[in-house]
DNA sequence: ATAGCCTCTTGAACGACGTTCAAGAGTGCG
DNA sequence: CGCACTCTTGAACGTCGTTCAAGAGGCTAT
C-alpha cells in the first residue's frame, strides 16, 4: 500500500516537473499528453490515474508557480520594515521581475481557463490569497485610520493595476516595451496611488 | 471577376459574423472549423480560401470587437468637454461596461495568442492604438505643462491599470466580485492617479 | 508457498480537431 | 460551343485528449 502510494506520488511529482518544463519551454500549448508521458517515462493512460485530466495537471503546475511567486515576494518582505511605500515599490518590482524572468510560467496562471463547470479548488484560491496578502501590512501601516475593508479594496486595486501594467507590457500589445519602461509605470502607479489616497 | 470578389467578400463577412457569434456564445474555444462552415453555409475548405487559418479569422473578429469598444469609448467623449477627470472616469466606466456586457468577446482580445512567428498585422495594432488615444486629450488638458512623452506614459499606466482591474475582476481570480465593486476600484485608481500625479 | 483477488499499468482505439488537396463544378472568353 | 482557369468541395491526414479492455504485479489468507 505505501509502496503503491509512493509510486503514485513519485509519478505525480515527475509529471508536474515535466509539465512545468514544457510550459517554461513552449507555454500552455506545449502541455500534451504523449510527450509528457514520454518525458515522465510512463504510459499516456498513467497520467489519468494521477490527474483527472490535463487541466488538473496544469492546475498543479500553476500552484507551484504561485508558490515560487509567493517566495519572490516574501523575500522583499523584511527589507523595509519601517518604510511601507518602499516595501510596496519593492513588491511591485518583485512581481514584474518574476513575470519577466518566468514569463511563460507566469502567463500560464492567467491564460489557463478551466472548462465550463470545473470548480477552482480551494488550495488554489488559498494560494492566490496568500500572494495578495503581501500588500496587507504595508497598507495597514500607511493608512492606520481607515477601515480595513477600505484598505483591502485599495490594495486590490493597486495589485490588479500593477498586474495589468505587467500583463499588457509583456504582451507587447499596446506597443512593445521592455522591462525598465514597465518598471517605471509600476513605480508611477504605486506612488500615485499612495499619494492620491 | 467582380462577381467572384463579391462572393468572396460576402463569405468573409458571413464567417466573421458567425465566428463572432460563436465567441459570444462559447468563447475562443468555440471557434471550430466544421461548425463555422455549417453555420456559414460553406464547406470547411472554403474558410481557408478567405483566411489563412482560424487564427486569421479570430483576428478579424477581434478587430471588430476593438471597433465596437472604440465606439463605446467615443460615445462618452463629447460629454465632458471641460472636465478631463470626469472624462477619464467615464472612459473607465465605459471600458468596464463594455467588458462586462461583452465579456467573451472582450476576453478573446487578450486570450488569443498568435502562433510563434505570426506577425500582428498593422491594421490590428493601429486599432489598438486608436482605443488608447482616447486618454490622450484628457491628459493633455490636465497636465499641459508636462512633456507629451510623460503624459503618454501616465496614460498608458492608467489604462493598463484599469485593464488589470477589469481583467482580474471579471475573471473572479483574486476573489469573485461583481461589477459595482470593480467600478469602484477603477474610480479609485483614476482619482488616485490624477491626484498623485 | 501459492492461489486468488484486486489494483495499477499499458497502449491501441475513438472521436474531434485544424488543415490540405485532388477532383469536380462553375464561370468567362475566344 | 469548347477551352482554360479558378473556385469549391469534402474525404483524408496527422495530432490531439481521453478511454478502456486486457495484462501485469503485488498483497492477503490459507
């Protein structure tokens, strides 16, 4: 029994690893059953013993990406304990840095759509929430007198705004731009939001 | 000759129309050769006489969507000739309104990725630029003393930021929300950016 | 030790997809 | 009326995600 569980767990791990490499190499479109099976050293059917379908596998890869993103944002966390604005600026830069360095993995987070009627698992939304929480403390420090709900809305607006700048910037839609320009836009947005709030 | 051109043009029109309906109904995933051919009353192969592939057809649909979006943003244009901030607020509301009302068509604009090495046509980027230009005049009125390049960057940051709020909001990622909450975030972002700039 | 059971694994098979292309239909011109 | 040429057709091809009958392999009870 534990032997079987081990095999299963190892295969799961291997598949996520291989799928992650495929995404990093060729985006979501590169997640294909037969090549994955070959790279993982199993039969095509074996994938479906471990994941319900390829969407489930992609979800598992994406949650890993979220963990990596969370780590990148955690690393800038302790650096500005008494300067919330610089902290937020650093978070913005970290977000852009991650997206620019791991563009295809990061893009898979938003490009991937669950099929109709596929419920997003809790462990996924929880992860997303964890990412977002990095903004909570700086906003609390900056606006201690405002109600928490208002601060949360401001934080969401800023996060989504920065995300939009990165998304459109890296897409090259709205004119091709390079990372420094995108970084400047984020800095402007953060500063403006804090100054205007 | 003109007869043939007419047939061709009519088929093209019909296909775009049918593909647009398919996207509005079931998103990009619903753009499939055989159903489209059936709905348009032609053979599957006929699609490829008019478009290089389905991506070309989707591009044609998307440029139509951009035209509709442009129209929605143009309509709010003349309403606040002497209040640039309200003009910008109205543009943000119009963008959200369009995206909320035509979610699948709007989403197709960003969800669709050209295959590797497929160049985005000029008539497409031109259209995108036209959309963005709506922000130019209000920013020029608000910050007449700043260099135009700086104003453009501010406008791009605000546009992308608002887009991010709409995108994450309608996705339901980062917590499910309804349109009024998204609208409030955009209002906050616009006000903050203008106040902070 | 071994027989029996049950789960895991396999890869051929299925239907649907985008795209192609040989063959047929249709059109305009001499 | 016949020729040449283009447009149109849908069967066919390769690939996709997914399924499932059949075989392999290990665990338990005797």
